[in-house]
C-alpha cells in the first residue's frame, strides 16, 4: 500500500514529526551549514556542533522556563536507562539507607518501581493495577514514607492513557517526574520537581536522546556502583559527552524546539492540544460503538485510548483505518483496544479525519 500524501500517524513513539522540521532536515542532509557534509558526519566536539548543543540547551530552557539552578543533560538509554540512573544517583540521599517512594499508575511507572528494587527499598505508595490502570489512586490512599530520598511518578502513562492533571503534592520529599510522553505539551512549573526526565521520540524529535532536567544540588550523590555513563555528576561536568552523544537526535531535537518556538511556545501548543483532545473525547463519549475507560479527570491529552464495544470488529477497523491513511491505531499489547497518540505535531486536521472515519465506520458497523 502506498500513499501520494503523508499519512496521519497516531503512533505512540517514535511519533509523527512536524513536516516543516522533516523538510529542513532533508534540505540540510548533504550540505549542512555550507560545510558540504551532514550534521551526522562532523565531530561532536567541533565548534559547529557545540553551537547546536548550546542552542538546544538554550531553547529548551526558554520553552520550559528552566531556572539556572537546574542542569540539563542530553543522554542515551531512554526512560528505561533513567529508571536505573535515578535510584543510583538519588537513593543515597535517604535518611536511613537507600529508599524511594513510587506511585504506580501504569506500565511505565511499574517498570520504574521494579527497577528501583535492585538498588534499595522501593516503597509502593499507591497502585491502580487493580483498576487496570484506568485511574489514579485517591490521594487519601497514598502511603508516603517519611524517610524516602524521593517520590517518583509518571506524569502521563503512554499505554493506558492516564495523565496527572497537575504535579502531585508529596510534601517535603523531592519529586521525580517521568514526562516522556507529555514533555512540552503543556506548561509545567519546573521548580515543583527535583528531576524531570523523558525521551525525545514523542513530542520533540526522533528516538536516541533522553532529556534529564535535574536540580544541581541533587547531583553528586551517586552510589559507588553507578556506571560512569549513568553518573549525573560526570555527565554534567562533560556536557553529556563522556562518549559520542546521539548527534543527529540532538540536532533534530533542536529543530523541534525551533518549530515549537515558532508556533508561539508551550502556552500556544497546550491550547491546541486541549482542543484536539476535547474533540476526540467528546466524540467517544457520545458514541454507541466506542468507549474510553479512563476516569474522566485523568484522561491523557496525548494518548487517547478507546475500545470498540464489539471487539470482533477490531481487525476490520484497523484494516480500514490504515487504508484511509490513519495508521498505528492499535493499542499496546498490554492494554488491548485502540490508541490515538495526538502529540504536538499531530495537526487538528488529523484528529478531525480520525473522527470522521470512526463516525462513518460506526454507521456501517
């Protein structure tokens, strides 16, 4: 199957990118900045690439209003890598031996929780597993420790489509936020967390670079067993370049940041994202064929999960939507159903086209 136009790609990640960004990267592929080569082929320590690196850091600080008290690391290994790096760098700060608190609201925070158990005590503050990760446990049920080094939560669960509407209040314990799938999708007060982390492959650019935003006084406390590549102190002191960084991914992230700034920044894109999500959820709520099972107040604006009430129609729904150029709607194997990821780069036209297809499919079902 071929298309004479770009599809509407609803994949959860790697995800759709702005066409403008892709065209610029294509134009610069063979002759970047008049050097007669691509950005992938120059030294990461060259003056030209260091200019890219500095711009990326500057633009991200601007977009998220990141204070100077925070270090920005551009690392590899994805969110899963940071699931190990976080306890190794932060657990030693606990009062009575390595310990941390985890709020589990989906498969990704569950992975974080399980990984942390290798390095110390991981306390399960709350879990919505019994509710099939369709909600966030009531704050009154949380069992927070009084001696944890930090509390970790996943701000947006890509698989289940659950999102915290606000940064949770955990008292005086430092907070760590996994923002892999909603970074730059809405305004966030960086000062409310000690650490923010997430991969670039959903709202920023291609896979390969992981962004870690860490308050500087939380750097320099790593365990002795911490591999050099996961030691935030070493990475901060070398501008995230103790080895060759993912230069093309960093360059593409920079183009993504420029595109977002051109749109008007995070405040503008947040309004656009809310509009897209409202359209899709409003349609689902009035449908007789489709349903969203997430508690309304915790519905994700990035990953809209839904189910066909007659699941015998799943195969035909996916075949027809794919033929219509609406691709990657199959839900994660752990959750089933369908999922439409509508990140920053998904235009509202894509959401409208999806709704029109779903409405037509419902009429014919």
